[in-house]
C-alpha cells in the first residue's frame, strides 16, 4: 500500500475534493456508503423511467417477504461477475438490503 494519498478522479469538482480531503476516515466511509446507495437509487430511477411518487404505495407482490417493508424495491447487484436480486429499503439514514435470489440469465 502506498503512503501517497490517492489521486481524485479528474471529473470531481474541486469543492468536493476539498471537503473529502478535510474529512476524517469515519466520515469518508459514511460518504462512500451514501454515495454507493445514491448511485444505485439513481440507476434504478433511470431504469424505471424516472422517479416514482413516494406517497404512492404499490400493491404488495406475491413474492414479497413478510419481513421486508412494502416500500422496498428490487435492485440488482453484481458480485464476482454474477448478478443477484436484493430487496432494498431505507430505515432512517441507513439503506437495508435483503437477498432475494439470482438473476435469471434469460431476463
């Protein structure tokens, strides 16, 4: 591991780089977790064709587990070149995920 600080991506605004450089390790880990969850959320919105109305709760699907809130959405995560479905929902400031199953290669 290098003792030199990492080089930020060229496309990051200077203000963000400065703020990150002034942050402690715990804050940086929180930012990383939030940024990953936000990126997944925005990708999901794009796939679904825009943001859904948060006040509108859809009918609960037949395969929705009892321990997963009705507001949960399904997201796809890629792990070691394999894709898996996860239920995902927010609990306060925390994003919670629960494994649903593998993505069928026919989909």
